C-alpha cells in the first residue's frame, strides 16, 4: 500500500470534490463559513485542520467525511480549477 502525507491526501480530495461540484474556493469557503485563504491552505497541504472543520467541509462538499482523508485515484485536474 502506498503511503502519503495525510495533508496531501486531504488537499487533493477537497480540491477534487470542490471541482466536481463546480465551486470556486471562494464559494466553498462561503458555504463552510471559512476564509478562502484557509481553503487554499488546505488544498495546498498547509496548516492544520480540526475534526469539526473537516466535518463541516465534508458536509459542504456533500461527501462522507472519511472520503476526504482516504487515499484515492482521481483524474488529473487542471492546475487552477474553477477560477472566476
């Protein structure tokens, strides 16, 4: 089994599910009552995230919480997704 940094896994999954829903980082941040910078930091594997915030983001992305920290194979996304 391939191991990976949990922050990288979380960031890739948040970005992927956000892309699937067609949200910008700003839109996701607004829905989750977080700052766009915080969403950017999560997607770029920076900083820490609480369990409560993880759950809030999963609800906004309409996925089970565990899917955000599960290693998954997603198709390659554009470098910058859903920009205004």
